[in-house]
C-alpha cells in the first residue's frame, strides 16, 4: 500500500487536475486575515487609522468660522466646564451660588443683568440647613416677583445637610466624591434630574481629602469631579475657600490664594473670585469685586456686583437682591457689544467682497447672509 492509501483524500476535480491541487495560501497572503484565538474567537482588531492626522495649516484654521464662547451664565459659567467659585468663609459664596442656580432654573438674568441659558439645576449645599435655604431662595425670588406657586420651581433641586430630618421619606445621604459607591449613587440620582448645572458647596465637604496640600490627592479629586461632569453632561460649579490671610498669601495673585495644593488652580477650567469691598458710610449694599480666570476664554476685567438684604427678627432674609454696578461692568459690556457689532460689520463686508469676486450678479438677503455666516439675523440686517 502506498503512503497515499493511508490518507483519505477527496478525488481531484477536472479543474484541479488542470490547475494543480489547492493548497493553503502562503503566510504573506494571510496578512489581512484576523488571527483567531485557541477558542476560535477573533481578538479585538486595531482601530482603522484616521483619514487625516489632526494637523492643519494656519490657512485652513483661519478659514474656519470662530464660534462664540458657549456660556451657561455669561462671564461666570461656561457650558460643560468645571468652574470654581472662590471666597472667604461667610463671604457670600452660597448666596452667589444660589443666585446663579435660580437664574439658570428660571431663565432670568443673573445679578439682574447677565444672560443665562435655562434648564434643571441641582444645588448640593452640604453646609446649609433646609430652613436657611428656603429663606434664601424665597427672598431672591420675591425681589423678582416670583412666588411659591411658580411651576419653574420644579427645575430647582436642592440638597441640604438636614433634609432627611425635615422631609418625610428622604434618606440621609452624604456625598464623598472620592468614594466610588457614593459617587455612583450621586450620578445615578442626578441623571433623573437631567441638570444643566450642578453646584457643589463646598469642595472640601464633598471630598474626603487626606491632605489637601498634596498635589496627588487633589488631582484625584479633580478627576472625580470631571467624571461627574462628563457622566451628567452638564456644567459643574464648585465652591472653594481662600487660604489663610497671612503675609505669604496677601501679596499673591487672588487665584493663587486658593486653599490647598496649587494642583487645584491647574485643574479647573475656569474660576471667579469674590473680593468684598469696604462699605462706604451710609451704604446698605455690600459690594464685591469679582475677578475672572477662564481657560481658553478671555476672563475680562473685574466686575463689581452689589448684594442687598433685609432680615426679619429671627435673622432670616425676607428680601435679597444681587445687581451689577453700572460704573464699570455695564459700561464695559456695552463697549464689548459695540466692538462686536463693528467686528461683525467688517466680516459682512469681507464676505460680500468675496461673493462679488465669484459672481458679481448674485444677490443675497440679510437672512441668507446671516445663515451662511452664522451671525445674528437682526444685527446682519442692520449692517446691510
């Protein structure tokens, strides 16, 4: 018996007789075939290379229309960023946080002047009591002519340190962003609200820090804060304190005075700081100079805001209002608006010149130009 008799080979077809028997392709022919594991499955394959590597010439970049800064609250809170509100203890940070939360939830200007976008808000006030918070919100709403039966109140969600004691059926919870389970529970509940803004007051009450002066510890906390922001797809405002007013701190830039490690300043997307101003004789309102530091955005000059409050016999607020002081901020904002109009006018003229070079006979309406240039229709019409 020949060796071939020991092997059960299928009979050759006429094609194979003419072309020779089929054999496995050589190794270099199998490069494109995925390698299989011992269990027969195909391991994950590398992603397809990008169609174009992320490098562009400056000519290409200049050809792209600049997008306006997306603000949740103009100058204070950019959309989808982590922003820090810096202040000394008992210096108005919770009042400011509440003012911003109300402005976004109700769709009204912050500080009576700054434009906002609107949506649900979650105020996590780990240091405040429910009674104090009710008086804060009520007093800020009443000066706006908004009362307890307004349906927009459903967009403003609040946690206080003693909510479980004043509201039946509410569990006692404590948020610690460094604890995985605590963080996951917070995110899961917040997703039911679908907030556009979450306020955490204060950073050190929602984060167990072994050593707030440690860069590695604070970097972890900021990673967890960004995780919350990313999971919820919202803007995150975190309140934080200044360090001690000692000889070292008083000569520093105001943002360098933030309590704890310098990693905090390196981690935030933006920040604004409240600096109380000395009251003039007979002045009722407390003025604050607000300083801004925004990454990738012009923070602009400092702004002056004023806070005026009236209290009852128990010391609780009965009316309260924030306002922007005319002397610096409104004038600067008006100047910015004028500069923006002049800039748009130049852009429109350049656009028409380019269009005319292509086809001098073609005509466009103001609405068409505004749509093509992504400009405000009313402003474009005025320019044309």
